[in-house]
C-alpha cells in the first residue's frame, strides 16, 4: 500500500488547522484533558526559545520551516529552560536526523503492533522491527490512537514478550535502530496532533505485568534497553507523558531496584505504579484518555479488540 503523501516538512512548519494562535480552533476537548496549550507555552518560554534559535540558526543544517519555535519548545521544556543544554541537544538532533535521513521519511503509515505477525503478512512494518516481532506473541505491544485529537497509548503486555530471546537475537545496534524508527514514527504522529489541536501531545505507556513471571525477566535485555533509551532520549524530547505499571507482582521491587539507576532520569520521573482496581485505574488515567476510549479491562468502555494498527490511519 502507498503511504500518505503528507510532507513531514509541512507538518512541522505550521499549526495546521489550529490557526496561528495554536488554540485548536473548532476542536471540542474532554473536560479532563490537561494538555497545555501551545500558545501559552510559546509565550511563557519565548525568551529561551529565542536564545536557542539564535544559537542553532547558524548551523548549516538549520531549516527555519522545519526547526520552528514549536520544535525548539520541546527542547526548552525537556531541559527546563537551560538554553545551553537545549541548544546542544537541538544541534545534535539536527545532525542525528541528517545522519539517519529521518527528515526524508514519513513513517506513520508503517506503524504496526509487535504481535508476531511477519511483515509480509501484515503488509508493512517499521525498519528493524521484524526482529522484535519475532520475539513477540499476539498483541504483545499495541500502539493505539483512540482519539485523533488526543495523545497516543502504547500497551505493553510483558507476559507476551520473550525478553530472553530479544537479548539473544538482537544486538545493541539492532535495538537502537528499532527504537529509533519506532520513536520517530510515533513522534511524527504526535507532532501532527500537537499542531492540529494546539496542545502539546505525548504518548502514554502502559506496562502490564499480568501473567509475567520473574524467571522470564532478562536483566541483559533490561540493561540494553535502558542504555539505548539513554542514547536516544535527547533526540525525541517531550514525547513521553508517563509510564504506568499495572498488575505489578510482589517481586517487582527487586527488578525496579536493578533497572531504575540504568534508566534515563526523565523516564524514571514519569514511572507510576497503579493499583489493580479497575475503577482506580480509570480515575488515574482520566487526564490521559477518556473513559469512552480506555480499554474495558482497565475500567474503560472501549471493547474494541484487537485494536487496528496505528499505521492503518495514515495509509
């Protein structure tokens, strides 16, 4: 199938249908939606944005239509208005994107679940995702867009992932490239929603331990995953809304004690362990996803399963 022809440059050059004020004109928002408005963020961080722009615009890779104020804003927010750190990260990201030709690739239409389905069967898939797919069971990792005007959701059902097989069959470079293309594809979707709605939009990750056993946890894989995450974190700023752990087993404390020092600090700050009670889960998630769109098993009303591939909305 042919991918959509929407230019990535175009999607990062304007506020799309929101208008110049970034208010999400004509879009009705859920009462629990706490995403900040771009117009407010741009005003509040205008001085830092101007400083970073001044630092990066002399770089030969700088393109004002691509690397605009909204793009710079994410670096300013991630580095808490530290303009030196923001500038270094922005320049490194421009070079990283050039090295991997990311500006030339619209990856949105290639996003599929990690579900064990060969790319040939699915009809598409992200580069380097095939090796991860071989280690996944049915609907092991699901990427969902329950509301086109809100953030994305990633469901990870750990009991369906073979961590030991990942550690045995994927090298550090394999995992880095798989994570790079996955992050880039999701980043492209989030950027489009952000500009359409005028609200800073991110992805929420659910990690469900239901049915997972300690012996199936792989410290080798966890170490490699954390190391790759650290290498890539500055290239995809303000992407993660939170990482919610559900159905945590009694032995989780030992694993968390091991992996926490290895993970990026920004990710650790967003990890939250939720109670198993469905009603409490739903209330905790209201600011990220409406009850209507939350999966029924987590206290929501959405009975759709399996969820369509995210890429199918962009093909």
